[in-house]
């Protein structure tokens, strides 16, 4: 299979994920301003999840642009694993927003984010295996400090959510902010 088919399929799935998330936010029945405030937890959950899906879409795009050797069956399955975990974001987002960031929904949300990070890491490792340890892609990824920190922060977020769910949200937001800062590792490949 060509990488362009994999990218097109992945883009479609990610677009559907974003669409499902926004469809979870229903317009208020009342025309009073306070009814909009009742939507605030759902909207904040949506914003955080939209950012996460956008980060994955952006990094996925750059990663597959860097592939030179095509995709293997293991890369295809690994990509499907990533898409599986990404497809659970709308459920976790809706539950968290519907229940005002209570403990269990925040813990589930963190677990879904953690599994997304793990499945993305597996995909990166399989691509490096396919491209070679001395490939430009492998060199661009390097020791992947941001990826490792993300996993640590997700685990901390899940753990601290057992104390207060706000701590979990803080850790998840920190990871999103870390990845919003442009990551030039793979973009540099295009210039070399």
C-alpha cells in the first residue's frame, strides 16, 4: 500500500473524530445567557480534545511525509491502533464535559491520552525500524524527549486525578501546550 492511501484514510478518520466531538455539544434550549454557561465544561473539553486531535493530525502528516521506504503491514496495523485510540477521544471528551470534569471521567480521559501516546510511540518505532536507525527520520526523532515527558505527564495526571481531577486536567493541558510549540525535528528533514 502506498503511504498516500494510509494518509488519506487517517485524515478521514481524524476529520470524523472532530465532527463527532462537536456534535456532542447541543445548543441550549433556553435563550438566556446563563444557559450558555452550562455548556462551558463541554466546550472546554471539546477545545482540549480538538487541540489534541490537531496535534496528532499535524505530527502524523509530518511523520508520513518523512517516510522514504513506503509502509509495511506492521506500520498499517500500528496506524490502525493509533486511530483506534484516537477514536475513543470523543467518548472520553463527552463524558468528561457532561460531568463537569469529575474524577472518573478525567481518569478515563487521561488513560485514552496515554494510550494514544503509547500507540504513536509504537508507530514511530516501527517507522524507524523500516527506515533504518541511521535514516534522517530516526535522527530527527532522536531521543524523543517530548514523547517521553508526555507519557510521564499523562501518568502523573491520571495519578493526581485520584486526589483532585483539576490536577489531571492541568497535566493534560501542559502536554498539549508542549506539543503546540512547533516541533521542528521532522520539518528539518525537508531542508536537508
